């Protein structure tokens, strides 16, 4: 079979095997242009015998004549593409990475059948109850510790919580005392005067300047001589100096005052002065 380049009109002889390699696409070896050889196929020229006239006087068999073929342009052969072109024009096949002659001749492979996935195993539901109970227990323990540790401050901020705090402390043998702020408790006035039969009469007024209930302080009375040296020192508890009707367990009322009146027997004590202090043991 013959094919003709549509660009330079050069004719080439091709075979069916060559046309199958790239589905008929070739490159002209003369002008290097690509064209479809299938669209430009032509038949090869047939061989014909030229008519010859025999001489009349010759009775012998007419001589044989050579077969004459129609003139045909010089053809170039189709070869596989090479890295460097040859000097003579040769058609080249367009490379196509996905299609090869072996791929055209070999039937497509069948895709393997994928096995169906095994049914998923049912996962039993997770039991979170132990974790939940553990978290609740830890929170309860933390709350209990906070109540015990800050019981005094909580009782000051919320006096209504005192019964609850006392109930929480009872199993642990602890108490909920009132705050002890000595800088908010003071002695408003005091006096020590001699009484009958060598006795000494002490009068004083204590004041709680805090806006909350406090613990009653202790009093320290010191008798001094002419050189202001201590002669006698006595510590008085709230139960000893509180007037009748007041209990130490009720606490020192906020912004409240308490009068103190005490009489001491000191007939042989050469005391000429005194010092009165309050403190929390």
C-alpha cells in the first residue's frame, strides 16, 4: 500500500503492520510533518503490457516484451523513531506512552474480583458507670476537704453555714471557731484602783471593731513597782472576766463592747502601776 504526505506530496510504501503500531499516525521523513497515513492511502500501480504490432512478413512467434510499470516516485520506508534523525528522510511514528503494539495485540486483562469485607464484629457498649462514680467520689472528697480547710472563712462569709460546717466537723473531732483578729479587738478604756482591805479593783471596756463575730481574747494584767518592773502577772480567760449573761462560746459580737469589772486581793504587793494587754493564745 502507498500513502501520500499531504504537506509535501511525498509518497511512501507502508504495510498493515506498520499502520497498526500508532493507529495510522506517521511522521514524514521528508518534511517531518505528522499525518494520518490511513486517510491518504492509495493503491500501488498495476503492471500492464504495452501493445506491440507484429510485422506482416514475419510468420514466427511474436517476441516477448518486457512488462512496463507506470512510473512511481521514489519511496521512503517507515522506521521506528530514533534519537537523532538520519540524513535521508524517513517517516517516524508518533510516540504515545499509553498505547503500544503489544497492548493492541494483547487483550485487556480482567480485573481481579475483590473479596467482600467481612462483617464488622459488634462491639459491646462501654460501661462508663465506674468512671462516673469515681469522678463523683473525687469531687465529693475535694468538696469535703475544702469545707474542713476553709471552715472558719466560710463561717465568716456565710454565717448561715455554721450549723452545716459544725455537722461536717463532728465526725472528725474538729470545731468551727470564730476568727481571731487581734488588730480588730482593742481596749477602749481601763483603770486599776485600790479597794477595801488591800484589794485592787480593775475596770475596762473591750471593743470588737470587726464586722463579724470573733473569739473573745485573753487578758494579761501586770502589776508594776516604782521602777515599772513587773511584780505580779496574771492571765485572765474570757470565762473569768465576762459579765453574767455572756458566754464565751457565743463569740464577741461584731462591733460590740464588753465591760470588765474585777477585784483582786493583793494586800502585800507593793504595786504602784499596771499594764493590761489582750491576746489570743
